[in-house]
């Protein structure tokens, strides 16, 4: 299937959301991702395909990819993506992933490392749209004050007292101390961790060492990024 670019939305100085309309009807669960192929020349050894979360919620009726551009270190894929013009197309394959919410009534802790916030946007926007409970503490680490989706997440939090956001900026990191500080009872919630692979692995280990049951931990790994 193909997606046609309809809009490029700058989110922060180095992060852009790409909004696409699908050529056929497409459904997904908030938190799922797609495999994208973008043919371009020359192509570096990182190739012409990538996985990206669908950062749009299903009710928004379009696909959105939110990603960072690493300036001069960027891959040829990212350069080609950022060079796309409205009307240009990108190929996708089937929707995948189980980094989705089962029961919104339960308590959740969402841990995002930088651009790892993309699945959480989709999940939270859809809960808000459906007027379902948002029992979520979002711990959001970032290397600077340029927070992706800051305004739209804070608008939802302002109307949902059980949705709390805590930012952790470099050089601070999310660790056991920060989790205990912002999550007083760690035994109840289900923990969702999303972001650069090394960070997601490290926090998975931290949560296990803290005694969180494995079935209370869900992880979404973004390869190709250094730890936040
Ligand atoms: C299920 C899933 C969902 C994902 N969702 C998202 C998402 O929503 N948004 C998103 O941005 N990403 C997402 N990713 C990650 C995405 O697929 C890319 O791996 C990531 O964006 C990095 O892209 P890039 O390789 O083009 O590197 P770039 O973004 O161009 O570079 C990233 C950084 O890594 C360095 N780097 C990485 N690999 C190399 C290498 N081989 N050689 C030299 N330098 C290197 C670069 O120098 C740069 O500093 C997801 C991945 C998966 C598996």
C-alpha cells in the first residue's frame, strides 16, 4: 500500500511530523507501527526501509510519522524523508505491534525516552477522544527543553486529573530514584517503556530489579538512536 504526504508539521527545531493519507482504508490500534520503504539514491548502508510508530490516533484518520533529523550525521533515508514534498508517496506494509493498551481502567506508567513518546501520543489522544479514563503517569526524558507534543499532551492533562506528566531533562535520567519519586506505589501500575534501544533495555532491567512482575512491563525498542 502507498501513503501520500499531505503535510509536514515541525514539532521542535529537529523533530518533524509527516502526515500521510493512505491510498486504501487503514485501521490500527494506538501504539502500533508500520514498515516503510522509501527508494532513494544514493542509499547508505542503513538502507531504504525503516519502522516508525503511527503517532496519529486512529480517530484522526491519517498516518503520522514523527521523527528526528540528526543534521549532518543523518542517514540518507532520513534526508530523503525530510526532502519529501506534498503529494509524494512512500510504501508501507502491514500494521504490527502489541505495544497497545488493554484496559484503560488500570493504572499505567508510561516511560518515554525522547522520540519514544510517539506511541504514547497515539494512545493518549485516542483515550481522550473516546472519553475513556486516562490513568497514566508519563515520565518523559529529553535532552533539552524542546518537548515534542508538549502543548497537546498538557492540554489533555489539564482536563484529566489522573493523567500526570513529569519531565526529566539531561543530565538527569529516568532511574529507580526518579520512578520511586513519581510513582509512590510501584506494585499496581503496568509500566510501558519506549525509546532508544539501550535505554529501554536498561529500564526493563531496573524495573525487574525493583520487583515489578514481568507481565507488568511492556517495552518498545527504537534501534538506531543512542540512549537519551
Ligand atoms: C517498532 C519501531 C518503532 C519506531 N518508531 C519510531 C518513531 O516513531 N520515530 C522515530 O524517530 N524512530 C522510530 N523508530 C526507529 C527508526 O526505525 C530508526 O531506526 C531511527 O529513527 C533512526 O533512524 P536512522 O537510522 O535513519 O538514523 P538517523 O536518525 O539519521 O540518526 C540517528 C543517530 O544515530 C547515529 N547512527 C545510527 N546508526 C548509525 C550508523 N549505522 N552509522 C552511523 N551513525 C549511525 C546517527 O549518527 C545519529 O546520531 C522505530 C523503530 C521501531 C523498531
